[in-house]
């Protein structure tokens, strides 16, 4: 005699597979969450030489550590000025003269 799998048994196996897959993805994501970032954001850029490359009004672009960053400042700046980092807002640097 041959036995055939019931539809309920097949559904249970599929559901178990989905649950196991979701658990593995969740644990993998949690492990990645606690790894340090490879990107130089935030306070890691303090002390870097930052030079204004392009400026208009209150915003423009600066060279920070060999990378071009969008920047904002309350100070009047011009290309070639050296500035210091005040804070990071997303992917925009807030800089000041000095």
C-alpha cells in the first residue's frame, strides 16, 4: 500500500518552511544591525580637513576626507575656505568657519 500526503500535511510543511526562513532572516538582520558601520559618518569625521569646493548662499559642497559632501552653514563661505564640522544631518554636513 502506498500512502499519499494529505493536503493539511503539505500545508503544515510549507508553513514550517516559511517560519524557519523568516527566523533565519530575522536573526541575520539582527546580527548585521550590531556591526559597526564601514562608512565615516558622524563624529568619526571630527578633526578632518574640510575645504569648501562650491558654495552659494547658505549651502554648497565641501571636500571632507577626499569625499564630496553636501553642506549647509549659517556663515558666509567661499570656495577654498577651511571649515569645521558642527554636526551631520543625514547625508548633509553642517559646517562653520574656523
